[in-house]
C-alpha cells in the first residue's frame, strides 16, 4: 500500500472528508488530494511533503514514521 493509499484509508476510517481534514491540518484540500494520489508536485519539495504527511497522519490517528520512511 502506498503512502497516499494509507492516508486515504486512515482518513476514511476516521470519518473525515478532505475538507474536514483540511480545516484540522490547515493544509489546502488540493494538496491533501494530491498526496492521496501519491502526486507530490503540488507540495513544494521533500521537506514540505514530510511535514504534510506528519500533520495528516496525526490528524487521522496513525503513526507518520512508517509513511515518511516509505516516501
């Protein structure tokens, strides 16, 4: 399972829409959707991707470290 697939599944299990997750993390919905598709172009670089993944994982209640390592 990819990073994006893992985050999407965790978001669904947490019962959150992309808009709700965006409000919780203050990450634009477009960026969240891109990450969930494993498209990191809109993120602005590797450092940002790691921060976004960490914030999204925290908001949906999963450990970010394995995802960051996989990225």
